[in-house]
C-alpha cells in the first residue's frame, strides 16, 4: 500500500503557526470543490479513503457450522432477531458516497484525463465491492450510484432487485479491469492498491455467487451466463501469470501465509495491509486467547486422509481413530494441523512466547469444542494490539476454487485437466501434498465430485468467512445448520483420562462419546427466513419504500 494511503488513513497532521505571517488562513483540510479536484493527486487522496473499510480480521465462520465461539452464535442457531441498525449498512453507504463523488468529479475534471483514469477505476472497483457486500447480506439493495445529499429524492427509493444489482456490479468490475494496472506494474510503494487482477478475481467471486444462487433458488435467472462469467474471469486471473500459491515457508506454508511470512506474497490478490507503529491489530493475541472461534467436529471430519485421499468415514481411508488426543490428526490433510492447534504441539504464543499446547479447555486458547484454532495466530511476540501482518481480502487459492466449482456447476462435469489446473494445484502446495482428485478416483471410491469440490473449498477457506454464504447459495443451510454442534471425542479417549473439561462448558455427549456443545434442540432453521437477513429496522422506518422486508422478516 502506498505511503500516501498510510498517511491518509492513520496519520494526524497538525499545523503550527509560529509567527504573525501574512498567510492564507483558509483551512487546507476543507477546501471547497472549486479549489479541490484540480490534480491527479487530489483524486488519489480521495481514492485512498476507500481502502479503510475493506474486510479484515475478525471472528469468522462462527455464524455457520464449522466454527464456534465461547458462547452460542444467534445467526448460526437461527435465533437472530431483526436489528435496529447495522454497521455494514452504514459503512457501505459512506463508502459508496465517496466512490460516487470521485466518479462524478472525474467527469468535470479539466486536466489531462489520463492522469486520473486509474483513480476513477479504483472508485468503480470499490463501488462494486461495497455494493456486493450489501448484496451478500441483503440480496435486494438500495443502489447508490449518485452523490446524495439531504434533499436527494433517491434517499427514499425502493430496493433494486438482486439480479439487476449483480449485473451492475459485474459490469463495473469489467470496466474497472480495463484500466487498472497489473500487479507486476505496481511500484514498491504502491503495493496494496487495486489491480486488474483484483477486479477480475472479485468479478469471479460475484458471478459464482449470482450463478449458484440463481441455480439453486430456481429464480428464473440465466445462471449459466453468470457461471460462464465466473469461469472467464477466473481463467483471466490464472492466465495472467501474476499470482501463485505461497510456498515460502516449506512445510508450514499454508499456515504462515496468514501471518507474518505471508505478507506481500504472490498469493495475495488484494490485501488489507498493516504496519508496525502505524496500523496494527489484535488478531495474534485474540486467536491465542480463543476469542476468534474454534473449529467444530463438522470441520474436523471434512479433512481427508493423506495416504488415501479418502474421507475418514471410508474403511479404506487409513483413519487412526480417537484413542489418543493426537490420533485423529495423524495421516490427515496437513492443512488440518495448520488450522487446528494440536495438543502437545510446540508453538510461539504472541503473548507468552514458546509454549506447548495444553488440551485443557480453559487453558488458552480457550475452547468449548475441545479443538483449538491455530490459523491466524501470529508467530511473533507482541503487545495485545500490536500484530501487523496483513489480511488477504482476495487470494489466489480462492480463484482456483471458483474456477473448479463454476465449471462443474455450469457443465455438470469437470475434466481431469481442469482439476489439475485448479484443485490439484492447491493440493500440491508445499506442506500439503495431498493425493490428486480425478474423475476415476471419485468413480472408483463411490464419491461425489460436487461434494469433493465443496469440501476442498471449505477446508481451504476455513475461518475466512465464506461458509455461511456458501450454505445459503447452495441452499443446503436448512440441512446443515439445525444439526447439533459437536466437539472432540471425549468418552473413552485420552482426553477423558486427563479430565480436560471444565464445569458448564458442554451439554453432554452423544452415543459415540463426542461432546455436544450445542444440542440440536437449541438450534433451528426456518426456510426461507434464515436464508436471509432482516433489513435494519431504523432504515425501514426512515424509508418505508425499502419495504417489504426480506422473506420471513416481513
């Protein structure tokens, strides 16, 4: 990210007048429009603000079935109530106004337009980005594409249909990609700015969501057209040769992609960047404390056995069972050990320094499932709020997964050649080295190709915030989310002999001895209501034309 972005985002500049000079006292931080928007630098500074609210670290996937916090999640268990307000709604409204203003001012720019085209393209990218964040949550959305003021009649407009909004977003990204530079064309102090690859990768993400939502919700949309756009955009990113999976940490490359060593790697297509003493976060310590969620049995069961490439339910898989605490992690996809902190593992705590993972539930990282999260825990000792590794908003592995999924959803089949171009690239990452996925393998072992593609997506992107939206667009949430949330196998295992539980942190055990963290009786899923989110009630009050609310929330 350029130095100017860092300064705009995080520095406070004070002006000290030390003598009685005859100077212009007009506030330089509040120039009127005729005095501003005169140079490319003005447009760059305004575009810098759009980077502030990109997605970043947080407690993710605990609203689904693969992650659990220290308490129940009301979105996950279906007890969420309609909110009065929503920070995402407010944030996107602010950023959309900023993007619209940059684009509008560009139309009246008197200078050499070629000097500002890049920043106009950045604004169009972010307009698409923030609109899509609204679509993900609210489906039909208010489309802010002009600069609004308190008198604008558009403040009281109705919502735009989801399909129309998605088509608009895809067009914005197509146009932005024509202007934005390649990643390799960025100078050293520009790293972190939006590129052509970011626009195309986001286009692939949007088109996959639009296509699969349309397909599984049978809403009459031309889902094949959207899936084709996802395929084309993903192929463009791959064929650019601008990106590759991070392998710089050898056997630990998957885990270390997400902490300090993975910063500025070629896997990052768009990164939210942090800098020591300038902009920092608390993720390292929060993961160590157990505050960013812990894996569930559902996620643990998804990891294949490394020797066979088969799920643990298959008698030929080579699964080692549960007798010892470490048994279920043996002979598994290595991403499991790089996502879960395994009992007995020596690791570097961001707060305490070198430690060995204690299986006790209340010993940090604290857990309710018995599993502990390792992914996103930094490797450097810092103060609580002083982590400064970057967050990958879009990374290359996701693009490979999009291409595989969109291809199968579009054509009902996927060639071995396409699997080698996508999923098998991910499986061959240094430190992963899982068996290849092929049509013959699926056929011979009675597997389902779509299930395997979705499995790969879930384990690769675990705790990155995709799972709930995936279940929504696949229309499988009604099956997956009402199930009990479970944790480790406790009864009859080494965990029981060590008495790792604490009073009140679990709801009993199932017939096989697995901890029931949240019983099915506490969970519900009402379709279609729980596939949607309610609009903020305050917004409905201020603008009745936003009604009706989403299905089930009327």
